[in-house]
C-alpha cells in the first residue's frame, strides 16, 4: 500500500549503523510536497511516476535507485496444524538521499556512501499477542539491499530470496521471542493497480507505481517463545515506489487486502487529509480481469474503535454486490517502532466470508 515514509536519517547515517532500531535513527513519517526534485550534488534528478508509465518484469522486483522511496511488503493469514490463526508481516523500505540512475553502478562500500538507507519491519500475531521488531541499515554497505535477478531483498539476517524462476521464495526473519522460516509459492502473475500500475494517491493525481502478488501459498515454521509451530496459508505481496511522499495536510492512510472464500480478492485504501479522504482500490474477481476502483466506486466506514484505533469497518462496492464487515481480533496490534502504526489480520463477514490484513497509520502518537 501507500507507505509514504519520510525518514529523518542524519543520526543513522552519520553513525553508519545497522541492526535493531533504538531511540535514534529514523524519526518517522513526515509530509513532503516535493514533486521529485533534483540532487544538489549531481545532475541526476529524482524520477516521479505518472500516468502512462509501465511496469517491467523482472526489473521492477528489484530496486529503483532514482526514486526517493520504495518498499517490499508481505502480509499472510496462516494457520497452525491445530487450525489456530497466525498473522504475519514483513516489510523492507529503501529511502534515497541521493538519486542514482539505474544503469549507474553502486558506489564502493569503502567510500562510506550516503545515497540511501534501509529499514525493515517484521511482526507475528497469535492468540492476541503481537510480536514486532524493526531493523535499520546504512545503504550500499552490503548488509542491506535488493536485486532483481536473482530476486533478493535483505537486511542483515532478514532475507527474502527466490529461485531462478522467481516463483518460489524463502523468507527468514527473527526478533525477540519470535522467528519465521517460510516457503512462498507464487501461483499467479503480478496485478497492476490503478492505471497500468500507476496508482493515484490524491485527486490531483500524485501517486506511485504499485503492483501486487495476490496468489501466494505459504508453508513453514513460526517460532514463538521457543515453541515451534508448523504453519500454512495465504499471502499478499505488495511492491511500490515513488518520489512523492505524503502531501501537506494528509494525516495517514487505511489499507486493506482481502482474500474472500469464493476466490474473489480486494485491495482498498484511503488517505485522510484536512479536507476529507481520497480512496481507491482494485476488485479482483476469481473468474475475470482485475477492475480498477475509483473514489466513487467504494465506501469505507468506521464502525468501532479500540484505544483510538478503528478496528471494525464496513466496506461496500455496490456495483459488485459487495457489503463487508472487517474485524480485527482482540488484542493490541500496534507496531511500536520509530513510527507507530497498526498492522493486524482481519476477518471478513457480510456478503462474503474471508480473511485479510489491514494497515492503519496516523492514529497513534
């Protein structure tokens, strides 16, 4: 989804640090009205996606060093052998400090380059408990990065790697009291959101390139406080990049990715600002092509809050007879990193049954 992260990096970069996040380093989300801009140290400008831009595979699985911000993001609804639900998240972000053309080689690590920084998040949710960890790294030093061929994203010992055909991935991550080692079988092609992959994030047309893998069969092990759980289930993978961050006045976003029991799928989001909201999405019928949803095509309404966070929603798409109630399980699913945000599984009831994930930002201090 639209994780428009603006990172304050000075402490992190001057320290040249990597590892688990503490009280210093990334200082959170900020607003930016910059439409790309140029770098004072070079003639290479930041690139900004727009309508008409096209997705290119496999290259777009890899990094986009001439864009300001990008992320790789997985959520999963899993079950243990006993049928107990387990929720899982993994995300890795790259924040550019200096744009670099895709054809230009990366600077030598011995030069201690300051072109980019990385952040990774991992979380597991089980029986009302929520485990979370955050890691940071300086860019172009070798301990964090991404490649397209072979597809690989890593930060220290957190790694997403692929086979030669990029249809079978291995994901490994660990934090205090938790770890997971999972195999991901990619069972469908990438889905382009918005206009051929360009996803607008405001009525004025600002946006990002955005695609998803929505058919992922997952199996493996999750370890929680020393207990090893065999798990299996479904995953949803998002890939997004841009050079625009949140506009002034935008407060945060609400994002949902849903697998419905009849095989239909749905991605929907809204961005909140001083004047209202902007919303969009993609309807993925099981037996037909994806359908782009504009602001007028869907309705998102809060139904209930828990400690200030909306945990129950109504989502409607009248043209497709979709009227859903989305509910987070009991518990606290706030990712308490340098920028706190809510990341939880949801159950789906109403016109359809199913499960999915939601991410909510801008509600926590």
